[in-house]
C-alpha cells in the first residue's frame, strides 16, 4: 500500500465558546498560530449530527514548537451538549489528549503558579516517565508528557498535542486499527493492574490493561517534521462495563470529538481501512474548501465508535495577507516542506 500516515494533524475539541476556549489554549498551551478560522455549515457530517446540517464556528490552531494542532469547534446552530454522566477512566472514547513539554516539572510549576486546574501532581507511568494531568475550563483532561521531538523553540512551556489516551473495550481488537493500519507498531509497555499515576482521575482506582504505542520509524510527509513523533495509550477497564462518551450525542458536542491524522495516498488508505474492517463512513471524495485551506477528508470509526479523521491537505495558507497559498498537490507526498516555509506561518500568530 502506498498510503502514508504523516502524523497527528489535530485533536478536535468541542467547546461552548470558541473565542474563550481558543484564548485559554493560546495562553496555556501556546496554540497561537491559526491555520484557518471559518464559520460555516457542516453538510457532510449529518451522519453524526442527528441527520440535520449543523452550523459551526471553528479555528485550527498550531504551536510552532511542534506537535499536532487543535481544531477548536463550537456549534452555532444548537447548544452543545455535555456528556450526561461524569466521564471515568474505562469509558470508551478519547479520555485525554497528550500535550508535550521539554520539562515536565517546569511545566507543572508554571501551571501551578498560573492558576491552571491541576488534577494530579507529577507522577510516573509504567515506564517510569514523568507526567501530570490538568483540566480545561470546559472540563477536558490533558496529560502533560515529555516530548520526543521538536520543530522549533518558543516562549511557551509546552508544544502541541503528541497523542492521546483512548478508552477501548478490547485492546487486542483495537490494535488491528492503531497498530496495523495507523502504524503504531512499537509497544512501549503492556501492563495490567491498578496504577498510582491514574488514581487522581475519576475511575482511576479501577483495574486496567494499559498499552502504550508509538511508531518505530519517524513519520514522513510535508508536515511530518512539525507534527513530530506521537504516542497513543489504549486503556481497557478489566472490571467495569464501559460507557461510550459520545453515546446519544452529536459530533461537535462538548469533548474530544475526533483524532485526526495528516495523510497522503487517501485512496490506498481507504482500501487498507476497508480490508481491516474499518470502512470510511464519510468521504469528501474531492477537495473540500475550508475557506482558507482545502483538502480531502474522511472518517472511520474505531471498534468502539470513536471517530478517526484523515485529512489529505491540498491547499494551505502561508502568508494570507499577501495571498500566498501552498498547493501541496504539486509536491512529493513524502518530501518534507522546508522549515522556513512552515515557520512563515508564524507571521499570523495571535498575541495576547
């Protein structure tokens, strides 16, 4: 197969107020470079929005130190709904996004002095790596972890998203997607038991199987240097019945709405997903205009219905004020973009 997973492009985040949420993510995680900002309808997503076309306002923001982006997303046609229950570890869906930092203790100290809602002290995972949890004003949990790769330097104590913690009902089945299709082929740990580093989170006293996955080879592609290396932790409760975080709610309601991968070779990826038992449920087929950017996007569901998005970028704004847009269809699918060109996107940085 000739498809290529270039890295985690972004985590989709359903919020109640896109402007207030983006301000918090800029100040807390340095997500201050907008790739696009668009208010529009989402006609291709009716499968996940109750059969009706819904309107939204969204911004895709980056931290140019490296890592994925955040698609901060607010319904404007309806009031976004929170989950009807307190999300606990062992429920299925995206439980936490992982945010990378160069120095975990320094990040903890800065967040503590800055009034960020700290959920845990600095703790150590089964591999002995330090991390800690924080919670956003919308109630979402973030796992602050040691970064594996960086694109540049900056004034913020963190970079962008570098993975997530995913609740699944059957890890072995989930590996058919995350390992075999998405290329997370290296297991850093596979442990079963009760874990001290999880006990500060709701449901954290349960017994779990935890599998931390990464990729044995560096990703390649236009944005691979920026997106960097990532890890996905699969978490399965061993003595509890999981609930679906988005059961009876819409894509776009409050929470982590999807995990998105930057890809090339979408047709071949579509065939691979179909063969593995994860067919595309949505496919824009051709280039879909998102105002300042364009590309082909598609969705699949993991074994528990968690939405995974794929985006093959076609057009990207570099210097919008000068009308400079990049057409990626004219470039090699595996060749990285020049660092200077990616850094030029920082000229549109929003400063608080």
